[in-house]
């Protein structure tokens, strides 16, 4: 009962043709709120979205795919837009999902704060794929989160950076056992700090890691 299936409960189709934005947005509006499941489960499928998914002011939520190789959130909206804005989301988890920017999206998951109840911190990304985007994960200048952990993630063909940290509060981003392939920068810091362990960088066109 703590899990909700985005297909059977919220009506997402996941066939790569239907626009699943309304179903997934409703699911994000309800997950980890009183009376609703704390885990959103994405069965195998390609979930086409045409607008930014807004995930607002949440604590202790999980977004879990069946398998990152077969569970894909695919962008089909405007160029350079954000696939998901995680605003005031803390101590939550993303796992086993592929974020496919289709060569158009600007950013997969944007961690930040405009308003809400929670300081952005303690989030976890595991076993995810970020591909064909400008940026995979980013922390914004206003408040991108004190501490996030990224484990066993794969960043493919990110035209700017796999991970971009732009907040002075973001001093404790930890990246473990991850792959960065064919990105301009694997990790890039405009402000704040990150730590990288046991990760592989292949064919970075400008630099594996840049702090500027």
C-alpha cells in the first residue's frame, strides 16, 4: 500500500506516443502527501512528456522505475527546457529511471528552491541514466541543496555537463561508481563543492571535472 503504480493508479500509458504529462503530474502532486503512497512506481515503458514536471515541497518520496534500460521518461517539449523541477524536495530518492532529453531538453532534474517547507538536502539518485541533454543533474544558485548522493548513474552525451553544481550551499554532493561518456564536462562546479569516487570519464570534450 505504500507504492502507487503510475499506470494502474494514475493512467499513464508509457507507450512513447501518448502524452503522459497530466498523469505523471498528478502522481507527483500526490506522492508522499497525507493519504497517498510514498513511492511512485514506473513499470517498463516510455513515458513521453511535453512540459516540465513540477515536484514541489516534499519530504521522503521515492520515484522508482522497473529497470533503467526499459523505463524511460522521454522529452518531447520545447528546446532547452527542464524535464523536472524538484522544488523544496528533501530526503527523497530517484532510482532506476532513464531521462532521455531527445537532444532537445536543457536539463533532466533541477534541484532548487523557490518556495516551500523544506530545505533542499539529503536527496539520492541511484541507477539512473541521463542521456542526450544539455545537463543531467543541476543545483541552482539560489539553493540547490546542501547534500545529495549520486550512485551508479550513467551520464551520456550531455552537451554541457553531466552534473552541474551552482549553489554555495551545495558543499556535500557525493558521486559514487558512476559513468560519464561523451559529455562536454563530466562534472562542473560554478559554486559549492562535490566529491567523486570510483567513477569513469570517457571522451569528455573539454574536461572531466571543471571548477570555475
